């Protein structure tokens, strides 16, 4: 018990030195609790995907670039409401398609890539690095750090961001399934694992799910 508390203190306080300056807490409105069913809450709308292929890695037979599309759940912030990510497409259309979902407060996908990217490249699998709401380039200008607005004491916004993350992820999954061949693999780390677990409750198109160090309750992180 003492050891686990020390780990929690180190992870939550010492590693997360950046703190919100503005007071974040807001109570939950009654309308937020009026959820009829999980399918309607995480409903996804068709999206138009834009791909910007920067260059090709001929030695590995990969096309490298970015993708973006409009979020199904609008938060009112233009940066956050545009879903973004990186993609690495192999010429083998039958290869698996792997979507990576990063953790809370990450500034980039570099740590995720260090774990998986080289191995996936050796397997010649397709890779998509999905950006969670309020992270990376989806971070609003007034936000002090990546992920500040996704999980906070603003309960209603945290629920909205979670809903947005699942809907955005489902849109990417459905696009891949409609336009590509090969199985779809979903890998989430930390908060990303929490989101992938939620997504699997409503999305039937996932062939393989791997959630790593995922959170059980977001309330413990606030």
C-alpha cells in the first residue's frame, strides 16, 4: 500500500509539474446525465478525410503523411474540433491497419513510436497515430499544456472530451474498414487505453484490441 502510494505521488505530482492556473471546476448539469443509451451517446457521423502525403520511404515501401477530418462532436474550439494524426501506409493493401492512441498530457507520439514503430515497420503493417481531443495541435491557444482541457475538474467538459474521443476514433475505424483491406488493430496507452476500451463497447469493426496501462477511473486522475 505504501509503495503504491509513493508511485502515485511520483507519477501524478512530480512528473506532472505543469499545473492549470485557471480554476477548472464546474458542476455537472442535469442535461449531461440524461443519457438514454451508450450507442446514441457515442454516435459517429460520416466525415470527409483529407490526407497530406509528405513523402515516400522507398526503402520500406511506405507513404508518410498526415490526416485530418471534422469531429462528430463539436466543442466550439476550431482547433480541437479538427481531428488530426500521422499515417504510415504500406503498399501491401492486405496488411493490418494499426491505430495508436497516446496517453494523457503527452506532447507528441514519440514515446509511442519508440515502443512500437520499428517493429511495425519490420512487419510492413500500416500505422495511424490518432490525436486525442485537446492534445498536440488540437490544444486550444489558451491551454497551458497538451491535454489540460481533456481531463480536469470541469466535469462536463471532461465528459464531452471523452465522448468526442470515442466518436472521433470510431470515424477513423469506419473509414479504414470502408476503404482498406486487412484487419484493424487498436492499441491504446494510459488514457488512450481507457478510450480504446470505451470504443470497443460500441464499435464492432475492431478486430484486435490492446490496452496498455489504462486508467480504470478518470476521477483518480483529476
